[in-house]
C-alpha cells in the first residue's frame, strides 16, 4: 500500500531540509560545468514544431533560482495530440532549491490521479532508466504524464533517490546541479496508458539524447 499523499509530502520536505543542511556543510566552491541555456533547446523535435509557454512571475517564484523551459509541440500531420514538455534545471541545490514532483502540484490544479506507476524507458544510445507514469483526469479530460529526475547523465524516478544522489555527487564531484523532465499529452477517449506511452515514445527518444547538452553529465 502506498503511503498517503500528506505523508509523502512531509517526508519529501524533511529530505529536502536534511539535504540542504548537508550541502551547506560543504564549504568548497561548487563546480558548475558549462552547458547550453534551455532557451536554445530545439524548437522542432521529431518534425514537430513548438510554441513556448512563458512562466508567470508567481510560478517562477515558486520554482526558485534556475533555468526553466516549457514548450508545446504539435504533430504536423495533426494525427496525434500535442506533447507539453517542461524542463527545470537547477545549477545549484545547496540552498534547498530542488525540482518539485508533479505529484505535488498537479492535484492542486484540479487534476485527480488515476494511475501512478513506474516504467522503464529504453532510449537509443542510453541505458534504460526508470520514470514515473502518471495518469490524471479532470472531468472528461485525461492526460498522460511522464516524468523523471535527471542529473549527470542519470535518470531516476524516485525523488528520494534523487536526493540521495544529490548528496553523493556533492561529496564526490562537488556538484549539486540537477533537473526535472516532464512530458504531458492528452489521451484519446478510451486510450490506455500503455497506448499513450507508446504513442509518445518517438518524441521521448528525440528528447533524451539532447539532455546532456543542457543538464551537464
């Protein structure tokens, strides 16, 4: 049985606090490798053109210091629903600024969870890594959400493991940078989560090989 949402929220908050304390204890100058700004992320992926969504001031204040990008990519043939991609990169997480799990914010926006499972993404040129598959609903609308935490060419699904690796990498490499990758697509009426995931896998395969240019390995 999965722990209640409030328990997971409290546990996540506690982990963030402990992580921040441990990172602040590291007094060496932090290493932040060069990387491309997210604004230069390709506007066309898998032949899909995109429209950028500008984050409002309130959202940016919640996210904290970092580099953020949200774009909506459209199928040029009009056969598939759009894919909304959100990238959040934090060059330093020593002050407690860390990626926020979509599971904490989407219910607050009126979306109700229908499914929450772990899946494995196998991408060309990269070893398999775990991701979260989250199905949400609002009225008659259903959406598939795929998201994972990405740092140093490593993808993890668990925010708790992300915190573990954050401390480990800070000690080993004197780095605390990391990111969140989130993809959202509307689901056809009656479409299964497996079918929706399969439908956007070609798009996902276009995203993953680019990540190391913007979230340095």
